[in-house]
């Protein structure tokens, strides 16, 4: 293998390289469908400043991946009420996120369906929009994208 190919291969995460090699066309279509469903959910939750996070944003999602959103509200009940008003069946959950190496915090979360995909939405306080929790992958702040940024990806 030429040296330049090895360098390129090493710089990509293994999952991304695998998807590009073995499922390039199908993966792109699946990812676009997931992102369209995410955008639909983000529009539904527009009052809560939704941000897409995780594999659907980074491009490593499989067709069966959940869509992960971060929402921001003074009252988690307001998010649940919005779904009820729109007739969207949902489940109320709790998610524990690691904020520091030795500190985890519990946040309310909701699970519902947008398009054909399951959405897992964690509800943060309003000031939670200022700092993303660390990524479980590399410990750096999670990348977050608003609806306009998701549209641009499509």
C-alpha cells in the first residue's frame, strides 16, 4: 500500500473508514434519512433550542442508531407537555452523564419517534447550552449542531 494511503487510513476513525469502504452509497443514504428525521424532531422541539449530538451528527450512525438531541428548558415537564400537546407518544427517562472524571449528573430525558427513528432527548437547564458535556469517546466537549447546521449537512 502506498505510504500516502496508509497515512490517510490512519487519520480516519476505523468505523468511518469501514463504512466508506464497504457501504459508501448505502451509508450516505441512511445517514441522510437519519438527519432528516433528526431535523423533523428538532423542528418539533424548536422552543427548546435543540442540538443534535452523537453518531447521527458525526456520521458514524448505522441505520438503526437512535437520534440523540440535547434540549434546554427551565422545566423538563414543559418538554413532555409539548409532546403531549402534539399527540406524540413518549417515554420519560433519566440519563446519567459524566461531567468530570469523577462526577456524574442525572438529567431528565424523553424517548419518542420522529419519522421512523427513535429519538433520545436529554433535557438540560437553560444555561446548559453554554457548555457541552464531555464526549464518552474522547473526553472533549461533545459536538452539538443546531437545526441550521443539520440542514447544511443535508
